[in-house]
C-alpha cells in the first residue's frame, strides 16, 4: 500500500517532504528537531482542543510526532550537494574562494538541497572550541589585574580601523561574517580571563554560546561612540563595528530570503535587532561618558556574565557571581590606585545603566521572537540552536 506524503502526519497541513522518517511540514520537522529527547513528552496536555482541530500544545505535539513514527536517528545529514561528495572534515582550505566568504558557516537544507534554510555552524563552533582549548595567544602580564589583561586584548581605541567600509546591503554572507567575527573574538577575549580558563571545557562552551551576541552588541555601541568622536560617521543613523564595517540603519537593505518566506516589509517588525534601532539613543550616552579601555572591558564582562548567570541559574550563576566580584574588586583598585578617586559610584552607576539598557532591549524582544516562532515566520534552522538564543531567530 502506498503511503501518502501529501499531508503532514502531525498537523495535517501540506507536507514538504520526509522528515525524520515521516511525511511532515517544515514547521513540525523543526519542532521535532528542537524538542526530540526533551522532557516535554512527559508533561500533561495544555489545551483541551488537542487532536480535535489539529491544534496541538507542545507536549501533545511531541507525543504525536513519536506516535506517527518520527525518529531523531533518521535525521539525514549532509544531503546538500557539497557535503554529499566531500566529508565535513576534508573540506579544502580553498573552500572560501568558491563561496566568496570564510568557511565557518554553511547555508544548506539537508531535507531539500535546492534551498538554503539549514544553517550549519559546526565548523565555527569547532574553531571556537579550539580557541578556548589553546588559551591566550600572548603571554599575560603576571603583575596586572584581570581587567588589564582583558583590555590588553580588546582595546577598541587602537583596534578599530580608521578607514572603515560602508555596507548598503546586508546579505546572509554579511550576517555570517558578523557571527564569525563576534563568536571567535569573544572566545579569544574569554581566554584572557584567568578564572575562566580554570573552568571545565563544556562549561566554557556553554558560557561562550550564551554571551557572544551580547558581547557583540556592547562592542557595536563602543565602536559607534568612538567613530562619532572621531567624526567618522556622517549621520546619527550609522553604526560601526570593530571588524571595520559601517552600516546606515536607515538606508540599509536587508536580504531576508535566507531566513524567511516573507518579504522584508512583512517581517521587519521582528528583526529590529539587526538594525539596533533600540540602542541608538545609548550611543550619545556612551560618547559623553567616554569610558576607558578598563571601564569598557568591565562593562563587557559585567553584562556578559550577569546575562549568562541569569539565563542558566544554578552552578553557572554562582560562577558568574564570583567572576563579577573578582572584576568589581579589580575595578575598585583601578579607580583608587590609577585614577586616584575613591568616589566613583556615580560614574559607575551611569556606565552600568548602559548595560541594563542593553539587557532590557533583549528582554523586550523575546515576545516578538515567541510570536515569530509561533507563526513560523523564520524558516531557518541551526545546527546549534542554543548558540542563537535571544538573537531574534
């Protein structure tokens, strides 16, 4: 007997192929990819309509996925044209010449080779892991505090190029370049914190996954403020990144075809994080405060570690609290011994207000992200979804 693959076995909508061994739509396949193996299957039904009008709550949806035969072992990796002929670990070093960008992020859909909705970041993650395992690439100053060591690596005042390139279009390649830059830069930055180096490797990776995009948001603020002081920006709508890129958020054209089936004007509400509109007002505050490299790295660390602790709780929260205390003590020594001031509470409070505003902008975006997921607005799936938590995807 022939099995119909016209309709999804889970939600009865139009099927889009065989996923995990079962005819299903992409939405249900994506749901199973995220939830398979979780304790969601053990939870009770959350809605009395489940199974009647094909409205399934999350626990019932996962139960139904298993009931119709979905199996995570049947996930078909490497069905794209390149990966089917070249093993992942044998991709030639010249691969970037063929795709025109670094080789750490691959856009492919294992279930449909003709489209590009599966985003494979395994090579990028592997590169980040190697950085954490290798440790700092320079010999740290043993008589200097942790903030000095962090600032010695990340000093936006000397690192950001004087001559910047301006982008008018932001494509998927530009986006992956930013991911690569901030993920790997954050990894390297973390290796310069001695206390972080003492952690077990899985914990290090968990923290890196959590903070890289938060670290990047603060870096953009600092770079934009510096560019304004240097008078490198011609409009207040322009932002700068320490990888040498200018973006005018008012005129920037975004290519969203790689993450959504909808047009830009239809999804722009959900992707304001791309443009950083919500943080533009903070740039002038940054300009006025003009933080030193030590202060900026304290801000980066405080915001990143607070965010990671708040996200994971438990043991990681305790570790993050300890890290923040170490850095707070070091910042106190900096103010007293180097800036010769013991009354710095007012300035520190203003610096931390910027941190709070950045984190608040992330919290405010979460409802938009939840709506987007419910409506399946974004169709891209990641090989490491935990890396993109709170990024808006």
